[in-house]
């Protein structure tokens, strides 16, 4: 299952405060041929910036319910990423995501480490790459994720301004725990900034398992083989330093050889200080 916090953190770009808090919640409905019924997620994201550093942290709790007597899957997680900005062009960052899981009498502890660099020209373009190492009980996963983004359009125009980004995720999974040892996934995102509104469309294609997303905040740690996903979110600024965001994401994954789907409904509130 994934952590969802960074899926909403894009709304932080609306504000310039040095401290930001983002409480959020989500409901997941499972459809298709799956034993899962639904899931609930709640958490809080926080960021603090003081040049040349920024610290991002997130705490999250999740529960998955099943249609039969399978015990609930419960997960608590904590993530942190530290950024160092060199001049106005470079962003170096390292971080970790720790996940504590419980299902019935089974307890587990999983660790994800990340490091990356981004070269950017503000309001113009950026290129970069992240590397992730996921440590599971009895196996591990390496992932390399190069990316590039470009801003275009005029913010004050009727259409507003846009940001487009493309990323490729290369995954290597050890010890034959997934259907394949190697996966490649292609990701795309398009954002529109128009007055108080920010609209985001994003999706990916290409099978994957144990993938890391959103710079290390989102972890698919239950081993499903995903086939594609797509989503939309809309955020509206409520004032100079606050916003409300609603989002929906649908993904197709394989469960015991059958097609299943997750439908995620998200709400988040952002406040900067």
C-alpha cells in the first residue's frame, strides 16, 4: 500500500511561508476481483524552510479492511527529507521513510532510503534524478528515477501558466519475490495555475512492484504488481497562505492473477506561516 502525503504536497507551491502544515485524509474503495474491501488513511505533513535548508516530515496511519475474516492490515509510518539548496540552481536531498506494519500477530518493519539532486531554473525548467533503496525482510529493492520538467504559459493570461513533468522509474527487486526482477514505469504530470486554482493531471503506465513515488514519500510496499494509474486533483487558495485540495486516483493492479482496482478519494488542507 502507498503513503499518500506527497500526492497533495504540491499545493505548498502556492505559498511562501517558512513553515507549512498539511493535515489530510483519504478513503480507498477496492473494486474488481480482490479480497480487499476498503481502507482509511490519515496523516499530517510539515515543512520548515530556512535558507539554504528545507526539512520535510510526514506522519501517517492506515488501515485496510477485507471482505472475509482476514485480519486488518495496520500501518504507521514516519518520513523525513532534508534539502540543501546550493545557490539558486541546485537542490541536493536525502531522506528516509520508516514503515511499521501489523496484521494479526505478524509485525514488520520496513525502511526506505533516498538521495537525489535536481538542477533547476526557477519558473523555467528542471532536470534531476533520485535513487531509492528499500530494505524489506529477506529482500531489497533498488530504484533509479530520472526526471525533467518544464514551465510554460503566462500566469496572468486567461489560460494561466502550466508545468509539465516526465519521469522514468527503473526498479530492480532481489530474491525473486515479485513476478519480475526488473520493472520500468513511465510517469507524466501536467499542472495548470490559474488565479486561486491549481489543477493537476497525472498518470503512469508500465508494470511495477515495490515502487517508490513522490520523491520518497509514497511507498508501494505490499508487493502488488501495478499496471497503470491516473488521477486528478484541484486545489483552491483560500487566502494568502491557505488552500483546500480534493483529489481522486484510480489504479489497476494484479491480485492472485486477477484484475483489481483501487479508487482513492483525498482531501487536504494547507496552512503556511
